[in-house]
C-alpha cells in the first residue's frame, strides 16, 4: 500500500473519530431544547459533556491538519469550494465554545437562556452541515480542469446532500440521547431513552434511504458490507435502548457511525473529490497528495503522537465516567 493510500485511511479514521465523539456532543446540545424541562436539567445535560467537548474537537483539528499536509490539492479545493458552509460551521464551533464557558458567568435568567439557545443552534447547524458537506464530497461537485471548484454555494444544496445532512442531524441526536441515558439518573434518564427510541426510528428510515442511494450511485462490494454493518448496528442500538441497555445501545450507535463513515470513504476511494463535470478532472489520492518524503515524515510524527492523544483522552473519559442527575446540581449553579 502506498503512503498516500495509508493517509487516506488515516484521514478517514480521524473523521470517524470526530463524528463518533462530537456526534453525541452535538446531540446533547440539541437535547437541551428537546429533552430538558427546566434550567436544572439543562445544567445536567451540559455537565455530561462539559469535561470532554473541547477534547472531542481535537479530532476535527487533526483531520483538517492531516488533509492540509497530506493532500494539499484536496484541502485547497474543499475549503475554497465549501467556503461558506465551512465558515458557518467554524463560527458555530466558536460561539458554542464561548456559550459553554460563559453561560454560568452571570446569574441573570436572560443571560443564561440566550447562551443555552446558542448551544442548541450551534449544535444543530454543524450536525446538519457536516452531512451536507460529505454528501457533496461523495456525490461529486463541479471541479474544472484546473482542479478548482466551479460551482456555487447553492449547488451544494442538492437532494442527496440535504438527505445526508438530515441523516447526520438525526443520527447525532439519537447518539446524544443514548449518551444522555447512559450518563444520567432519574426521570431525565427515562425520558432520554424514550426520546432516543423515537428519534432512532426516524434515523433508521433516513439512513437506509441515504445509504442505499450511495451504494447504487457509487458503491461496490466493500461499501455494501459497511452499509449492512451500519444498518444492523442501528437496529441493534434501537433494540438495546428499548430494553434499557444504554451501554450496549451507545456502543451499537457508535458502530453505526463508524460503519456509515467507512462506507462513504470506501465509495469515494480512490477519489478524494470527484468532478461532476468530467471524471478526468477528479481529485484522487495520487494527484492530490503531497510528496512521498512529506508523507513519510508525517507518518513518523503520527505514529509517535497518536497513542499519546488516545491515552490522555481515554483517561479523561474514565475520570468523568459516573452518572449525574438533578440532585448533583447545586442551587447556586443556576
């Protein structure tokens, strides 16, 4: 296997990790409006991801940085063509981080309510837009002979990409509801399980349509296997949450995300951004990659740094593994 193929796989792994971790992160943010009944319950939801949300975003930085270094042509075309959509996501992530930090800085109800509203919208919009972005990457966009994006922002809002956005939005919400049920106690845990089941059924319908569309349009035998794994895992997650096994349900919803992302990258390879104007103008792992020497240096650096990152992030989740409930929220915290 050539180094550019290895780095295509590594970038796929980074995006998979990001969607797995930030997926429930976004889902919990969305649930602050859909599930929480009062300010105390919103505090509980925010506390479930409080110690880990910023660490989860490291995976996005790593994926973006790896793409820039390993496939500069891909990075340039992607970030120039999807500029507005990615700018919206970036602004949302900035505002979201500020909202988590500033919400409890003042006691006024309006102050806290406004930041809670910001958390909801800055969780919902990226959850949707990431699906739109990856839907367009797999489907193909207008890339000209100079490997530059020749379309407009509105070209990105096609039926396939919008369906992809709805899938990521509902899947992340389901993932977040299962995580909430896993991390909480009391009535909020019961309602999270019920909501997870409702959202999960909708997710299954949308995901099945999107994955079949992807398989028919650009899939092969390997992507078909990944699709089957994703569908079976999602059904298993629904069954597990129905019987109150939140841990198994979270594991299976995670497998769903991993398999679905794997399917998209399998359907994409060896392209990194197909051209809908002319297949010969598509960006591939070969014509979009850096030099072999650059990839070799990156491989050594990644081999040293990655285990360290995985260890400290795993330790963080272990330290903050206990469940919480409304009884753990002090009166003054509101």
